[in-house]
């Protein structure tokens, strides 16, 4: 009898679970159909959305591009500050002048927000393929309206409550997580003014409230399958690092050194590759050359926002030491030196300076200068002529 009762209970539980899952799938199908249906969305590769965005009581134009394969790019303002953000489907990034002076990879809270913005149609569209799960929690009354309550589990420890109008199956209200100056914040979402564009239906007005913040998005135009440069989805380089773009390439390098007779003689002919480090505002080079002895240098170029100076870290394998150089553009030349770099209180008399000059699309010249009087006078000791390889 006990085994019989347990069996009946197990069958009942299985049947209830099946009905529950079927109810969830039915509601979600009608929800997607209310937005135009999978067939209509399947014809769309991307959407360009433009309109007005309100934050900190400031209203500015905004635009964003959302693709069917999860890419996203947005330009908007937070207050009076322009913000750009996006993802190429792998790296999620953000450039927010409130928090940084250059584009940087998004932290987890920022990434979660950008992923929500990048969702095609609604978060329930192909949710199983994205590793999400959904449970149906029954019907509720909200603002005099009957709604379905669905709990969306994103599989990353974050769940959201979504409330769909039982008559239209469109989203009415949601509770989730948004972003406040780099930190996660519980948020409420409100959706209104659903309109048909082509064969799909989307909300043209939605609000997000979190803490004391209030954001309003008002869509004015939606375009489908626009021409897009894939580069916009990638983490962009800062404008300062872009100025160093002349360094990037595959190079033939002629090396000259100052001889004892006072003239320059060619000591080596070598090659070099200078590249942007993926997803970082950093350039790197690994070059080996001979000037009497064989020298290997590993150079890295960055930009320091606070000092507004370029910094070059150069590892010299001949001495097994890392040296730092700092400077900026002087006219058309980049000049970096270590004359103001201190590793102790004692001021060194010997200083080194690198000058990047004669910059063209096909090459540039690097001069290595030495000073024995703390930077008062400089002598050119080595020259490196970079010529772009075919």
C-alpha cells in the first residue's frame, strides 16, 4: 500500500510538473506572438533604434543598434555626459566619463545591464537557447489589471519577476537589477505605448526606476537590417592611444649607432611587429637588435589620464631591467624620457630619451638620446628607422 501511494504521488507530481511547464511555454509563446512572432523576428538581422533618453532631468537624443546574434552598440547621455557602450558578443565594454577617461571592459554589474539592453525582442525570446529557465507563479492584480507572473532565472544567480498582461500577453511591469554608478541596484521596469513597426510590436516608451534614479526612454524611429560596421561593437581605443596608431604594423627596422668618430654606422637590420593588445588600451613590441651586443627590448605603450602623459615600459634584456619613460607629443613628434622618473631619492645624472619623429603612413624614426647632466643636454646615440613591410 505504501509503495502504491508513493507511486500515485510521484505520478501526480510528474503530471503537475508537465502541466506547469506546458503553461509556461504556452504563455511565452503567446507573449512572443504578441510581439509579432518568431517568424517575423527571424527575418530581422538587426535593429537601429533612435529617440530621446532622460536621466538626471536632462533629455538627449540616443541611438542603439541591436543584432540578432547578441551584438549591441549604444550612444546616449547620463546627465550631460556622453556615454557609449556595447558588446561584440564576447567582450562587453563601456565608456562612461563619470567613471573612467577611456573605454574599459565592463564590470559584472555593467555587463549584466548591457546584456539586458542587447536582448532581441524580449528576454523570453529563445530563452532556453540562452540557458535561462522560467517558472509560472500564477495570476495577480496590478493597477487594476490582471497579469501573469513569470520568474526568469538567468542562470547567473540573478532572477527577475516579469508581469504580462493576461489580455495582450505583453509585458507590463518587471523587477530586476539595473546599474547605478558601476554598482548593481534593484530596479523596477514599466512598459507602455506598444506600436507595430513592420511585422513586429515593441514598446515605444519605458521607464526604469532604481534607488532615487529615474530613466525614461522614448523611441521615435526603428529601422531594420541597416548597414553596420562590425568594428563599432568592439571595445574602442581611447583617443590618446589612437594617436599611437602610427606604431602599429609589421616593420623592417634599420639600426644605427653613433661611432667613436662621431658619425652613425649601420649595426643591424631586423624586423618588428607592434600590435594593439586585444581589448586593452595598450600597444606592445618585442624587438631584438645588435649594437655591439645583442639587445632584446619588450616595449609597452599606455596613457596615464591623471598626468595626461604617455608612459612607456621598456624591458631591456641585456641588463635584465625594466625602465619607465613618460612624455607627450611635441608638435609632430612623441617624446618620452626617464629624466623625471625616480626609483629612489637620489637624482640620477644619466637620463634616456626616446623621440618618435618623421612619422608617415609608411614609417617613422626613433632616436635614442642620452644625457649625462640630468637632462640639460642630450646626445643622439642610436637611430631606428622603421619601414612598413609590404
